[in-house]
């Protein structure tokens, strides 16, 4: 049962993050300079269940410890009520910026 939303970007900064940035530039036939930018945005705290098709697994996100793999999605209520899980209050966006002014930046990870 896959009831969680499937993220379209990696949940963490990893090798796939940089592969996606290169694929984006290659798709534009762009070989010029790029910059990575970072933005911290305040959140309304909460835990959410996501399906990761790469791992074929559910992840609970929203804590300061990063995504937590959930082996039994039917038992996720246990995690939701766990008082030891510290909820995150900010999200960090990392994006690639290029000099092609007519195109938007590319979000590589959150």
C-alpha cells in the first residue's frame, strides 16, 4: 500500500543530488558556470509519510534526525506519537542557479 506522496527530488544531499544537477544542465546543453544556493525556511512542525520508489520503502520525514525508514507503514502511528522524535522547525532548500535568465532555478534537494 503506497499512500505516501512520492518525492520528485532526493530526501537528502547524496550522489543523486549532483547527478540530477548535471542532467539538468545537460538537458539545456548548458556548460557555463553554475552556483549552488541555500535557503532556510521556517516550517509548521509535523511528521509525514513518504514513499521512496528508489528504495521501495516508506520514510517518515519531519524530524531533525532526517528521514526514518518505516518497515511497517501500518504501524506508523507508533512513530507519530513517539515523544522522543524532535520535530524540525526549518527546511533547507538547495538549488542550482545558472546564467540562462529565461529559465528557472533547479531545486536539487530539501
